[in-house]
C-alpha cells in the first residue's frame, strides 16, 4: 500500500510542477503591460515622473530581470509562502486577496458537489427500477446535464430573481450590510448564495443521475445478479450489491469531474457577480494582474489535486479489489 500511495504522490507532484509552470507562463502571453496599466490608472501629470515610477513598479513586481530568473524567483517565493503583490489592488498581497474570496467559492463548491453526487446517485438508482421515475427523471436529467452552467444561471437569475423577485441576482450579500456575525447578515448571505448553488447543483445532479441509472441496469443484468436470483436471494439484497458495485465508477467519475465542476463554479460566480475566485479571475484579467491570476490558479490546482488524492484514498477503502491487488503486487 505504501508503494501505491508513493507512486500516486509522485504523479501528483509531477502534475503540480507542470501545472504551476503553465500557470506562470500563460498570464505572460496575455497582451498588454501590467505596469503600464498601473501608470495609466494613476493619471500622472508629469511625464518625467513616468520613467522612475515604471522602474520602481518593475522592481516591486520582479519584472526587471530576465524571464528565466523571474521563473526561478517565483518558485523561491512560492516555497516561502509569498504569492506576490496584486497589480489591481496594489499594494495588497495576493494571498490576502485570495483568502477573502476563498470562503465564498468553497461555500458554493462543497455543498453543490457533495449534495448533487449523493442525490444524483440515489435518484438514478431509484429510476433504474421504477419505470415512472425513469420516464420522468431521465429526460429531465439529460436536459440538465446538457445545459451550460452559465446559461442555467442566467435562466435562474431571470426567473427567480428578476421576474419572481424571490432571490437577489448579484453580490455575496446585501450592499446595505457590512460583514458581521448577525442573523441579518447570515440570512443575506444565504439568499445570495442560493441561486449560484442551485445552478451548480442542478447541472451536476443530472449527470450523476444518468450515470447511476445506467450502471444499476448494467449491474442488475450481470452474471452475479442472475446467479444470486437463481439461488433465491432476496431482490433487495441483489439491488444492494448492484448499488455498491455501481458506486465505484461514480467515485472515479467524481475525481474526473472535479476540474469541470470547479470551472463551472467560476463561470457561475461571474454570472451572479458572486465575490469568489471566479469574480477575482475576471477582475485580474481585466486589470492584467499576472500575480493574482497565478495565485488563484495555484489555489485551484492544489485544491483539485488534494481532492483527487483524497478520492484515491477513499477508493482504496471502499473497493476490496484494489487492496487485494496491492497485496498481490507486494
């Protein structure tokens, strides 16, 4: 088992290095100059002051050295926990800007991923053995999983926000409130959170329901299910075994879909102007903030890799065939 997890850690470490390198390279292919953008925002009236200010900002952001040196400096600063200074919110550190947005993104991602996976598997398993539910849930699930996150978000904002006026359509909380520990503020957070959450939940729910429904049907037609039925095993017991076996590919699918779900959450945040990492990415692109983009992508990469590694551990615990294979390998 230690060899298995050691090999996994090696793969994740290599993936981390490649992903961080790409995260460093991609923003530098963006058109424009972040320092020039800063100088434009300051509206300097004296032309002679532009040159020394440019030299100062390039020194602060580490842009006064060759690219290969910038890359090495980035790794050194990264291992020291320094993600740099934001161009958009200068002189705020990138880490502080990200920390303020992370709770909003996690509050969307964790409930939507876990609840949609649980509910989709349950409904899909029921649809596989109840025809009336299959005839209703399956078409709805196909429609949901084929709908882009941003399009469903726009529809929900229009229907439940603008037309019905039940939920707000922008922001993380009411603009009339200040962040504080009070029921009024918590209620405002919940109201602004619901529509982005519902958008993510519905799209992911459709995919999990379809997958589980098809897997249950496949398992119930497998040889072991027919053999148990011939032995007179209760139908409920056969369905329980089928559900357990069908759950394993769904765990693998969860690991594979994490990147898609995270990207869907970022797009949804932009639609609802929700103050999470997606909103920060939009602001960083508009303001050519290389360092904020790098920090956000770094957080996403670490989160996705950590979640995949956790799913690998869970898979070993729930699938006895994996443990048997590792024992045979040793």
